């Protein structure tokens, strides 16, 4: 089981927020500075209450956290830049000011190697901690993974049964003469006092040239447990606004050329979007606007950039009105 903690604290005099995952002795996640709001990836380990964490930007190590963690889950020590020229004390801990501040990610997996062929499947499910007794929190737990249980052992059993069913189907089909891979991974992509958003990654391969994968944002109002953000019409006044389309096109061309798309000038803003600390990420699934080689297409709008196009009565408006 992997534990997620929403944490806050400081590096020197700078406020930071962290999405922290702890799985046995491994630490992964990301953090951002207040006012900068760009995620920095982290990975490291815990050993006898000693922590060693690397931070990375664009897959390059940019700094280190070295210190200790107390029994009360307070992390403290020294942060240093990659070159060692900058060093600051740091301290952060689980922030319990929001209705949701931690959750459990239950995983079940199976790998069978037949020599010529491999069957491998891994699936996640989520239990959102409900220590404050908010009814909607349990509703979110039940909805986000489709597993109708709030008990970790029961959830693991249900996941195991799903994987065994996949295995039996694979064995009984013509696909058993090729590798089979399936993965469902759930992570928190955004959390504040009003909204929690999960990024659900799905991958499947059952023969052929390549597998199919996608990211599905699942955004919930914490107060009611309602899933929101299923369509861009919940967010935008008019997704075909010419100024907005021009801005979208300029962002697409930062990493691609017009030739990379099926029909560049007919592209509409995607209905699939997620929240980040700095703004809104729009996501086009595989094959939606380009070929497999380009992968999933993503562009980011800052809150300031997108604000002129957002509905004032949208459930997301408070993010832009700060």
C-alpha cells in the first residue's frame, strides 16, 4: 500500500506545498513553491527515520533534501542545490487544514512469465482518509476507482479478482500467443480546500505494434462528492472563441509543427482538462488530433491567461478569482 500525504512547510523563508507518496521505504511525489506554482519532482528513501530525497526538473537533478522524519511525520533537515552553492534549512509536515489531507492507494499486481510470453497486470484503488467524518469523502473514494468498498483488504481482494479475470480471458483467447500488459495507476494531481483531482493512468497491450494508454482526470467537489469537469463547457464561456483558439494554437506550436497534426486549423480545445497549481491543463487523447508518435498532447494555460474566457458561475471560478 502506498500512502499519500498533502504537506506544507518551508525551504528557508520560502513556503512550499508537497504531494508526497510513501511506499515502505520509498518516497516519491512533487512539490511547488508558493507564488511560483510549478511542480518539481522528488524521489528518495527513508531509512531509520533518515531521509534522502533528490529533486528533478526535466529529468535533471536540481537539488537534495537530507534530514530526518519524526514519529509525528515532521520532515526536517537541509536542502542544497545541485552544485552545493545554495543551502537552506527545510521543514514540512502533513497539512491537516483541508477536509482531505491523506489517502491510501491500494495496489494489486500479477506477473506470470511463460518464457516466450508474459502476462502482467497492475491495478490501483483509493481510500480517501475521512478522519473529519465528511460524508462526501467516502463518496469520492467509492467513485474514483469504481471499487465499491472502503476496506483495504476487501479492495485488494476485488482487485485481485479483476486481474485473475483478465488472466483467464487472456489464456482462453488467441491473444495468449503474445504478451499482455495492463496497468491502472491513480495519483493526486491537485488538492485544495474545495477540490481534489485524480489523474488516472491506463495502459493496455494485448499484441500488435504498440499498447494504448491515456490519462483520465477525475475532479471532485469535496463538499458534495460531485464529479465535475467532464466537459469544457463547465469551465469556458465559449471554447471556440477566436482569441482562445489563437492562444491554443500558439501553445501547440511550441513543441510541434502544423505537420504533426491531422488538420491543425480544425483543432478545437479539448473537453478533457485537469487542474494544476498554476492553471489548467488541456489534454488530447491518443489519435484525437495527431498520430501515435506524437503521444498524448497537453498544453497548459495559467490562470491569468485563461481567466478572460472562464464562466463567472463556473464551479472552477474561485481558482481564477484570487
